């Protein structure tokens, strides 16, 4: 009996204490809270520092996605780069977990602090490449996959990537 | 016998190597250079384990490092896979291999099914410590089928071991020295071997990849696949086509220990992507007054088929490339007497005779694996490298049995590949080839003869006589003894018989490719004569198409009309409605003949996949699903009925032919089909109606089969994008399509393990993402699948109840102004559908006439001239080829331009004035056809 009464008093005291703490609640949407750059919101596709599409359509984001909401098809550009012919994210399924960003070997896919994606029509939650692609490097400014990859593309021949030796002369038997 | 691995006793088989033993026990031991079909060379040093001499050493941890692939297991042997010393060694090897490996995985077509990735993860190598520069190479252009990316090479030598040692190619080799070893050709160019595509699967990493796939790429985990059968030729190789977004992306080998094993030919691997062609029919098309086609829905099409069939006399043309079930239903619709099997008039008796000989012969009808056990081979008149390429690969293995016999004498195990090749050098089992021209097998043949077709038949008969020790028979006409060639045939036959003296298992290969019944009969006689000497004989007769033999079995003995008979009854006004099933008649007979046949029928209904001249001449063109999109049973040249399953549901109004035909029969109110609802009902109905096909229902489990209570999935466990791939159409995801016709599921749900072999829909096991994980599905590493054999043999030898025919053949003499027309097949081009697949399309060369230089001079013709054969309208370019038998003019068979030519007829060649040679034509590309 005494124990229950004490418990009641303790609860009232705790609640009373809250009257003197700062409120965490803000008047959203009039008042916007601060979101860190690495907050996991709407997904974007970024460009490399040279302004070329970063995505190489490797499909790792799609396979990492626990809700399977990413679908894409690879294509090869004239210059030899792999790129997504289409890249689709069904945001009505997306749980903003960021697994795609972790899986991405080229830093192409990134999550942004924007989470306000309400739509009256669910179909509008389906984003195609033109809705996802931004003109910038996003959070990672320096990485350019093709500068480290072995695949030759226009303007970067075999042996021209970082840490690569000149192509071998196969006809030479010199040691 | 038992061995101990890491302190645990395991059963083992004597004389196998430790690597395959470990893999068979389900232990993970990394390797690169070993391949179950190619044996061990111990080159990559990746499968190192520790071997202990005795128990004391094992307890003390004192052992020596050995390469598991080079170590035979023996009773009581002690090994350790897990000891730190062995693990460190294996990690060191991978780390060295990875030093020069490019940072390519995201843009590599092997990624996700890469043996190198799997093995790197398996040994636990993660961080790169080497900070030096990576060695690089320039790639080569290796043709439109195989993509080359040499930087990725780990120098395991599997490619050259397959290409040169196994497949007999000469234009791919290891070049350079030390760490500059380069695998490629001496210069850019198309890889010559017809098995080059296997490099894609043999290479443990991404040096050789499928060029078509590289340009329309999908990772293995995203490919939906189902067990299928290659429709490129009659061998019936098992395939695993992979689909994504409704497009066929690639075809991989589906292991079948009795047929294709680990390897496919390039026609099979790259020749199925025609199913993505833009000329595919999507909706039924009804021809209007102006000759244009208007799309109608399937109800409309069905009503029109039914009313056409009801209104008048019906005849039907089936197809030797369509399934047994579709042909059976069509035959049911038209009646046996008005069902033409769809062969050309020349081919029909040939295929019928092939079947009759296979039945009459007491020789074994071998599967491909059995062919590889032959210790003597005779090829009569069939160019297998072009008509049934997988057999050619088997013959190349057959001649190596001499090497294995020599190795057995030295107690060398079969997997000691390098040692056995060194031992045998160029010693091979005898392979004798008699053909009208050079063949690709000539370099491994003991004797290769260039003879006119009748001479090949006579050679065969004489060999049979010589084997029987009987030289009294004279198969030629009286005057032939004056012919000097006759003596040479006699001499050659004696030499061949002599060469077969020590043989114990003779394989005789012939087929319809020679265009002459007598050649096949002679082949059967040789096999019979050899068998009569108390030894084992095998007889393989090659037929032209994927279901040629099934079609022959369906129409056996009931006098089905051939195309000529059909044309005659059309001429007589006896056909109102002609139904054509998956068959371009313009490839079966001369153009004017087909024009007349189609014009003489009031209504022509064509059921086909592609727009071709026959569908363009039809009044109603009905879209059919391809072999990749429908279920069906195909009967291979050895008489094996095999089931293929749809890889993905067909789009639009493409339905399997059996669906169209069953619906038509039901609309017509046919009693026989009233209870048939499923594909399995049709199969069972066919099995019941045609005794020769009674076995086909057992070719695969029926649609009610469940694997441990669940279906077998078509999609791998990590199939991605399911909630986005159709979201552009509607965000409301449809239910996965249900498969009511098979035990497979169009989803990732189910169990891809322990199923019957006919239901193997993909190869994947934990830790084994590449196709090297196949051993997890095999009962015995390199041996048959756990689920037993796939398919069912329909032909059983009748024990010689029917005597083999014994015909005389006239000797062949070169006439002053005539030549003997002989068919010449091409792996790329002679089969109509594969020839329009991207990649192969670039390798198809225009049809031509081939003559040896002496004949050309005799006839006053020169290389590049345009020639007309007899009254055949098409002018063909002439090519001088000294590998042609004298007196013979080879014509490229299987092309529309040569459809009217009759093989083994004497013809005059006429030079055409003002001939401009055709450029590389695209076969079947005449979109719109005659009426477009």
C-alpha cells in the first residue's frame, strides 16, 4: 500500500520536473529542426568531380536494399563508361536505411537530410533517374571511380589510372 | 577406404585427388586451375593443405604442404585444411594474385559470379598491403561474342587448357614471359574455335566475358532462369537462359553428365538472343485488303482460326523445331493424313531413315558422354563441327583415350592432365573422316578423305565388308571396276578396317548432313559389322533440328505427306485452310514452289515467333512464345526426350503454340481434349496416343510435383528490385505470376536443392556464387547431378529384329560439264534463328557455291563469279576451296537462297553476267516480307 503511494508520488514528481526542462518539440513545419548532413533522407545520385555521372550501374545498391525498392539497368556509353539506362527508386517502399549508400562503390548514391516527401498520389513516390540525379558531388567531393579502376575509358587509357604501370609490351622477352 | 582431414575420418575413393575429394565432402577448399573436366596441373598453388606422414606428426603439427589437386588420396592419409600454416599459405597466394588485379568489380561482368571473388572471401584476404604499381595490358578484339579484359588475369592457364588442349583451338595462347604473361591471339581477330564461348565460364575471373551481356548487363543474382534445352541443333544440350526485364540476357551451360557436361558450342550459347528481336510478333495480325496487318486480340484470333478450320478442308504443316506437344495438337487438329511434319521434301525421308536405322541397328545409340569413351571413330559424310558441334568436342575427347590407356599402363591417374599430355604427345585413337570437304576435325584425324557422297557410302560398305572379312561383295555397277577411283576407295577401306583392328569400342558417326540415305545405311552397316566381331559398336546419326527425331517418331509409319505432296493437294484444290506451325516454308523449298502452295490455299494461318516470309504471306499471323518462354518436350538425336520450361512469362499476346492449339481444339468441341487443361495433360495425351512417344511424360516431373513441399524457384535468393522494377507502370505491385504448368515458381520462393535434375533452375550455394559451385549439386564431383539424369531415352535398340538395308551404290565419276551438288553446313547461318541473334549475326557469311580449283578451271569459272545452279533463280557467289572433293560443288545449306537445291544431284553451273557479290546479309531480315 505504502509502496504504491510512493510510486504515485514519484511519478508526479518526475512529471513536475519536466515543467522546468526545455521543450524538444518544435513547431514543425513553421520551425525546422537542424538535421546533420549525414541524416538519412531522400536519396540522390551524384556526379564525380569532373561532372560525369558517378553511377556505374553495378547493382550493389539494388542488392543491398532490404525492401528491394531500387531497380536499374546497365548500359555502356560511347566512351566505355558503364551507366544506368534507367535508375528507379520506389520511395513509397524505401525505409531510408542507407544500406544502398554503404554498398555503393563509387559514392554515387547518397542520402540527404531532406525527408519531406509527402504526396497525395503514391505513384508520385516513384523517382526515376532524372528525379534522382543532382549536379554535384554530394557529401564526398574528391572520389572519382574511373581514376582508380582498371577499365579504360575515353581520356583514360590502360595504365593511366592511379597506381598503374604502363601497359606491358607482350612481344618483349626482356626481364 | 578412409582419410583423415583435420582429425575427422571421411570416406574417400581411391585414386581421386584430394581436392575433388574435399569438395565432394562439402569442405571449402579454394582452387583456380583445377577443373573437373580438365583435370589438375597444379599451376595456381591455391589448394595447398598440410599432409602428415603419421599420427605422431599430426599431433605435433609437423607436416608438409602439398597441393590438394595433385595429391592422390590413399587409405589412412592425414591432412589438415584448417591448420594455420596451410591457411597462411593460401592467403599469401591470393594476396599475390590480387596484387595486379584491377579495381574493376563494379564494372566487371563477372562480378557476383566470380570464382576469384568467392575464393578471396573464402581465404579471408581483405586488405591490400602492396603499395606498388599494378601491371596493365591492352585488350584485344576477339570477335563479337567474347569480350577481353586482360588486366583481370590471374594466370591460372585454364583458358588455354580449355581452348587448345580440350577444344583443339590454335589461335589463343599464352604469350610473353615472367609477370607479363598474356592470354590472347597473335593479333586482334575473331576467335576461330566454335567453343570459344566456354571461356566465359571456364575463366575464374572476368578476363573473358559474354560480350552481349557486357552491353546489356544484369548480375547473376538478378537473372531469372529455368531449365531449358538448346534449340540450335539436335544434340539437345541443357541450358540455363537468364532473363531480366523481359529480355533474355545470356545463356549458360546447364550441366548434364550424359550430354553437354560443362560445355556448350557458340551457336547454343550466343544463338538464343533472337528472342529479344524487334521482329517478334506481339499480337495476332489479320491481313486486310491492302495487304497490311491489323492487330487483333486473342479472342478474335481464336474465333478466326476456329471458323477457318470449321469452314473447309484443313491441312497443317508442323515443325521439327517446335515441341512434340505443339506438333501433336496440330496433328490432332488436321488429322494424321493431312499433317505434314514440316521437313523439306529432301529431308523427310532422310530423317525417317535415320530413325529406322537407329531402331534396326544392334549397335548402342550413345549419348555424348558415351561417345567420349570410344577408342576408334569413323565419321561418314557428316560435318559434325557445323551440324552438331557438341559432338565434335566429344570426338576430340574420344581420340584422347589412347593417352589415357598409356597413362593407365604407367598407373597415372586420369586427372594428371599435364603428365598425360606429355606422355601421349600426338598419339591418338584412330579417327577416320570421310567427307566432301575439309572438316575442323581433320587435324586430329588419323585419315581424312575427301570423297563425293556416293563414294563415302561405298567406302562405308567396303569397310563393313573388310571388317566382316568378306571381300566378295560388289556394291557398284559392273563398269566400276574400270574406274581407278574405285581401287583407291577399296584401298582406303582396307586401311581403315586395318586401323580398327585393335579397337574395342568403335563409334560410327553419320547423319542427314550428307543428304544421302546410302551414307547413313553404310554407317549402320559398319557399326553392325564391327559388333559382329564381338566388340562394342556405337552408332550416332545426326539429324538437323532440335526436335527432328521427335517429329519423325510422331509421324512414324503413317505416311504423312511431305511438302511436295501437300503442294500437289493444294494444287488440286483440296486445301482450304493451311495452318503453319513455327516454320518458315521458304527455307524448306524453292521460293516459287512455296509461293504456289500458299497461293493455292484459301486461307493461310501462320503461328510463329518472328516475322518471316511465311507469316508475311499468311492471312492470319499468330504470335507464338519461343522455346525460352514456353514449356515443351524436345527429342534429341539420341532419342532423349527433354523438357524445357519457360524462363519468363511471355509478353503481350504471345502464347505457347500448344496453348493456341489446345484452345482451338476446345473451341471446336473436340471430344479428345475436353479433359485437358494443363500442359501435362497434352503430354500424357500424346504419350498415350503415340506408342513411340510413350516415355515423354516422364521426361520431367509434372506440375503437381513439389520439392520438399515447395516449388523450385526461378529467381535466386537475392533477386533485387522487386518493388521497383514495375513501379514505372504502376506503384501497386502485381502478384508474382503463377505457374500452373510446372513445379517451378516465377519468384524466389521455394527450394533450389535436392530437386530432380530436370528442374535445376540455377547453380548457387553459400560461398559459391560462381558456376564452380556446381559440385554442390553433383552426387560425385564432376559426375552426375544428385537429382539423377535429366530427360528420358525413348529409343531402345530392337536387337536386330529388322535387317539392315543393303543397297548398291553407283560409283561416282566426274562428268565433263556437271558437278555433284553437296550440302555444306555452317555453325553460324545454317540454323535460321540463331543466325539473327546479335553477335552471331555479325559472323554469318552469305551463301555461296564452293568448288575446288581444278573443277572451276574445267568449268571455266573463277573465284567471285556469280553462278546459277540448274534452273534455280538465285545467283550465288563462287568460292574456290581446294578442300572440296573433286567433282563436287558445295552449296551453303540452311539458307533461304539455297532452299530449292537438292543435294547429291548432278547439276550444271551457269555463270551469271554482271554479278555483284552480296554483302554480309542479315538472315531473315526482310521485314514486311512479300506483302509488306
